[in-house]
């Protein structure tokens, strides 16, 4: 696991990752209402897309996939906003990444455009609705989910739903299994050593959902959610190891005590998240971390993707690449900054 280290020979996995993204410049004027969607349409948001285009067009990057660690432009799952984001990514990446190789992870503003924050809650008994209406239901759960599957078809066609073990008496999710885009896994290359686990730690503080929401979409911080996330991690790690994977990358929108079973957390090698509008990593730039000598995940915060003006003067995205070195595998992480 390498942060900006020396070049090795070409590897297998080649993925751009980012979080908390806003709108591209083209068409953004159509996506500034209702309030506060305008916070997604400004120079910081535009800079991310323009930086991506420069990275592909002038610097020769050719990623195979894009991973968005939550908060897709205050969308609330709106078909209009998701369609705009899909088109903007295709345009600025010059078609190098197919539509079905863009994978969103669910964040709080992906559930409801205001983010399911406690400040929004008017009546304690009301749920946080899906979509962009404030005081009433906008989208049913199935409508919301269908929008994600339509505009980001990879979460329907390429996502792995790890198999459930035989039913346990106290299991929170019975054998009918997991469901994307809530919780899913990715094996982007059968020859790769890397397995990506997309969990559901949305960063919401208002955790009550509509009655049509399946139990498998319970947030990790909601009642029963920590045990649920542990079940998902247990199933995911077991399935990844059965496929021969040795490097596990966990992606959630927020960082927190999503699962309190340390025997599972210590099997994760890298934890990527957003939600906080900044960039940070807990290993020194240029350092090399040996998997065998580490007992907790490397943490990478990549939350300054242009969702608002942020708290630093750049927007950032990451580039994750797998490199083979003899019988060893190294996963390299480069962070690219674009000035606002």
C-alpha cells in the first residue's frame, strides 16, 4: 500500500476516486434550485470536472473506473441531477470510463437533498424522505433506487452482492441478501488482488427512513445498524477471500464506528471516505505501508470534491492503481489537486 511512491510496471486496477462532488459548469444554472442546491454550482465544483478533463486529455490518464464516495451534487436521488452528473463525467473524462464503470456510494445528500440532518427534522415521528421535497414524500424507496440503477448502471450490472450464509436466528438480514446501491462490492478485474467493499455509513444524523425502506438499507449508525454493517463486512470479506483477493478497500461516505467487531475491521487495508470537506490521510506522503505489519486500515479522507467551497483552496480527487512487483502487489494512491 503506497502513497505517491516510485513507479512500478503497469498493474491491474486503475480507478479514480472522489467524494462530495458538485455540478459541472455546463448546465449548472439549471440545477441551483430548490435551495441549497446552488451550493453545488460554483467555481470549486466546476474545477473538479475541469481538473478531471485535464488529467485525461493532457496528462494521459486512462482510468478504468470511477468511484464516488457519496454526495452526488445534492441530488437526493433526483433523476434530473443524476442524469446531469452522469453526462458531465462522460464529457469531462472524454469517454475513457464507460457509463457502467462509475460507482456511487450512498451519502446523506444522496438520500435527501438536504442531507437528512437533525436541523431539517420538524416532527420527530416523520422520516427523512427520499428526493428533493422538504415536507412531504417525493420518491418512494423503489423510485429512488431505480434512479440510481438507471443512471449508474454499473451498480446494477457489475456490483457484487456477497452471498449470505444460511439463516441465523438473530441475523438482521435474512438470506434474500444485500442490495445495491446501499451495500455492494466490486471486483473490477478477476486478476486483481483488490476487492472494494461499499458500505452504508451515510453521515446522516436524521436516521429514520420511510416504511418501504428494506432492512438491508439501515444506516450503520441507526439502531441495529452497527451489527448490520458487521454482517455485511463479514459476508464481504469471506466472499473476497474466496475469490483469492488479498487487499480490501472499504468505502463509505462518512467515517465512524460503523462496526465494532475489531476482528473484521483489522482485515480492511484501506478505508476511503468523504463527508468532511477536506483532504487528509493518516500515513505520510511518499511512505510505503506493508500490509503484513499493520493491524488497522489506512484512512484516506477525500471530501473536498467541490460540493461547496470547502475549507481549503483546492478540490481534490484520487487515483488508485495496482502494481505488480514480482510476487508482490502494491496499491498506489496519488492525490491530485485542482486550484479553485
